[in-house]
C-alpha cells in the first residue's frame, strides 16, 4: 500500500493513508476521553485536603515515579517486558563488579566494553519509559489546568474612569496660512516673527533720535538769525 503519491512538487496522501491517520486520531481522542474519567477520579482523591495544584501533582508523580515506571512496563508486550527486565539486571550486576550468568548459561564478563554496552541499552530503555511517564504527567497537568479555568468565575470588567482620564488629548493641528494671510499677520515696521519691543532699550534709541532732531532745528534757527543780522548791518552802513 502506498502512503503518498507525487504530483509535481506536491506530495499527496493516498486515501488508504488518510483512513489510517483518521483512525489513529479517533483512537487518540477516545483514549483521552477515557483518561479524563480516570484523571477526574485521581483529582477527587487528591482534593480531600484542598484544591490540588499543578505543582503538587508534578511532585507526587516524581515521588512515586518508580511505581509509575513499573506500571508503564507492565503495559508492554511480554517479550519486550522480559527483555527490559533482563537488560536492567545485567546492567546492575556488571555495575556492581560481578559477572552475569544468563538463562542459557552464557557468561557476561565484567569488562569495560560490556559495561558500556549494557549501560547504553539500559539508558535507552529508561528513556522510552520516561517518555511515557512525561506524556502521562503532561496530560494530567493539562487536565488540572483546564479544570481550574472552568471553575473560576468570569466577571465582566467595567471600564476604569481613572484609566480614561489618563489618556492624553490629541495634539492640536497647526492651521496653515496662505501668502496674503501671512502678510497681514506681520506688524508694519517689524520683521515677521518679531514682537514689538517696549523695553527701555527702545526708549533709549527713540530718545537719542529725538535729541538729534532738536539739535538740527537749533542750528538752522541760529544760521537764519546770523544772516538776518548781517543783512541789517549792511543796510545801516549804506
């Protein structure tokens, strides 16, 4: 049976493969429903002294991990289970410095190579068991998390008046002026953008200019009187 067929650069599953995937998903969903019932029972047993938390559940699983590991091994097929038990027994014997005698009278010597070989097999088996352990713990912790979400009351949140008052007003937009309006806005006798100065510095300048004007007027009057006097003096002589 083909799992997939190639169509150009795309890979499409066959109908047989899709049917198998669908059965796996349905079985997984059914198992989760069955586990949920057992998780509920375990949850009720652990809530006799109060509401159980995810942290407490994780701690309980770790404390009793040896018991759970053995329970996981019991779910394996008989041959696989016996194989894992044998590997563990050989590993522990060689680790203790002794030789191991198998059921068919085969001797496994306590050498560095044999220790390394059976230690790797024992570690591989343990990783497999630990995978199932972590998967089971993760599902139970997710069950507790979902249950806590359901029992917590959900209350609508009213808008906060203080929060609304802290929102700043939008900045005022600057009104642009055309050329004529800008010309009208300029004060006659002043540069654009400068204010009229009424301080003492302007008064000093104004006063100095006024004194110069009075001085010029006095010189003009004196000059006129001078020529008038000469004119009358000449007439009198004649």
